[in-house]
C-alpha cells in the first residue's frame, strides 16, 4: 500500500488530530491507507476509525486491513453525514482529509490522469459516474472551457486555449491524453511545458470529479460531525482548495464574512490551531517531490 501512495506529512497529520485512544476518527480520503494505518496504531480496541474513498483500487487496499476498529466506506466524502448516521455514529473526535490525487492514480496511465503515457481521456475517480475528461473537451462550450481552465487550472492563456480546443475538435475529436497534449504543445510556454500540461489536466480532473463542489459539501458537514474539542485536519495541494479551507476555518463559511450575533460576537465553529501554513520539511521534499505543493491546516471545534 505504501507503493500505492506515500502519505504526505504523516506525523504532522497525526499530531494535528491529537488522537485519544478511545476516540472515533474519520479519514475521508483513504487512498493507499497510509494515514489510516497510522491512526489505527494510536487508537485502542474501543476506538474506531471510519475511512472513506470512492475508488475501487482504494477499496482493494482497505480489504487488506484486519482490525476490528476499522470500517471502510466506499463513498465520496461529500456524503459524510449520511454515512456516519448509517453506521450509528454521532459526533467524532477527529476528521482527516488529504485532498491530493494518489500517486497510484497518477502513475496508472490507463486512468488518464497522467501526462506521461497515452490513455483514454478519463480522469474519473469514481468509475461509476458518466462524465469523463473526453466529454469535457469534446462537448463543453468554449465559454465553459475558458472558465474551467482559468479557474481550476489557473491557465494564463485559458481563453486562447479554449478556442483552440473547440476549433480542433471539429475536425478530430479528442480521445486520448496524447491527442490533447499534441494541441497543448502549441500553446505551452517554452521550458515550462510539463507544468502547463499539468495545469490543464488538473482543471479537467477537478471538473470531471466535481472536486470543488464535493469539498464545499464536505466542509459544511464537518462542524455538525465533530465533538467540541474535535480536530479537523485538512491537507490541500492547490490554491483554490486551500482558500476554501482557510475561509471555512476562519469564517465558518466558504464565501462571505463571518456572521455575528445580536451582541456583535462572531459566530464560527472553529478556531485555527496553526495560524501559519504547515508545509513539508526539506527531508520530506527530498524523499517525495510530489509533496512540494502540500499545505496543511488544523482547526479545533469550538
């Protein structure tokens, strides 16, 4: 399972959870199980860990864990409250989310996440959904492509690229990752081609999996899922995610200002444990280059 995905900032996440041996914890992004396995080392037989992941490969990884305190739930974390209720769990002591794409998903060329090999333009984390990256590039309007590339990928020439995609697909629809990269080569900044490709692929992946919508749904459910004093530990990998997490922790909502009561007191469910972003140390960056964009935020339920 370590080969599947090297857990990023493992010890920082565990320390952030402030684990109680008899507590109930949720890992909403199981992946290769690295964080979950470490959490299980810190809880007793009377403790409990529920881990979420919608990916079939993650389910296979979870089946290898033999521990009575462990429960795997094959579902998107946007359904957190529904499944906690289904399993008879009220409020929990800690919630962990590692929002990054697993190393396995990137390295498994056939999934279409990687720029390193030719494969169907898929990018679905849940193979049961219909929308694929191929649908996005071939069917979305130029306006919507511009929006996705600009907002989700922070692509600087998003409008130009959106127009080029629409023009190209009239004569030849995009089917594979290399079909798309062949077009991207014409618009990528010289010397920064791979970063440009990665930005475009990120934008498509976020759209296909509705990652921003899922994150918003999840965040809005955490405050009613955590006990007072419970910890929320979230690791993000791009500025859009981190901004949403930061706003939610500091303001109690994704958008807008902090709400106040009749007396002018702020109404927000969390206090930030770390004011300054926690990022990987040099040793981890050297051992795992994919950790370089990780940003960790920790909050406590008031």
